[in-house]
């Protein structure tokens, strides 16, 4: 069975994905090294760092075997305690790579002649064409720009309204109010 191999390069801090068959990796445990030729990387040496099965259960270095097991956990991977000292019984995978995994994580230990960026440069997604021949990414960028313009126009309108309200308030304050004589100085009418 094939699974996704995620190769991390510690020097560039980038990761690359490749679909591989299980030959050459099956039976390896977390921390063991294998040849990069399994993934088409001549001269590279990789180390298994983890993985997960089709249901998302992570591999754990301290659990032997390749099967899924319920284990009492107090930390990662597989459980993130919310309280100090909290423990919980969770399902996780053992530390051995098998066909039951959907993803295997590995890191580069020894580099080959070609850099990973060059090897995986051809594997980038091709642009998908829309109905009118434009790429979908171009259309999305254009849509985002128009949305940004709408947002900017909205902000300008809001500023204008605010300024108009402020000027209206100032005019009300400046308008001469009807002068009333002070309360104590009213003329006595006879």
C-alpha cells in the first residue's frame, strides 16, 4: 500500500510531500534511518520521525509495534493536557511503520547532490484554467482586489458621514440660542 511521505529539511525548515510505496520503509521504527532512494532522492539519508494512520491517530515512539493501542497518556503526541498532571487513555499507533499508515514523517540526515528544492520543483501544482482561459488564482486575486476597493470605499463613506455629523453638531453649538434672563433677575410685573 502507498502512503504519503513528508520529508522535512532541517536546514531550510521546509517540508516536501511525495506519494511512495511501503518498500524500504515498512518495518522501520521511529528514529531509524533509511535510504532516500525509496522516495527518488539519490544520495539522501532520511530518518523516520513519526506519522499517522488513515484515521489520524499519531505514532508514538514509546509504544512498540505497528498496531493501534489504547494507552494512558500524560503528554504529546496524542494528548495535550489542559491541567497539570492530567492523564487520559487515548488510542495511538505504535512506533513501527506499516501499511496501515496514511502518512510517514521523515527528516533529512544526510544530503544528496541535488537540493530538495530542485528535486521537488517540478512537483508544484499546475495552474487550473477557468472558463474564460484565466487561471483560477488570477481570478481570486482580482476578486480580492475588488473586495479591497469596496472596503476602502466603504471606509471613505463612513469617514465622510462622521465628518458631516461632527460639522452638524458644531453648527448646532455655534447657533445663538435664545437668550433667557437669569432666573433671579426677572422683572416684577404689577
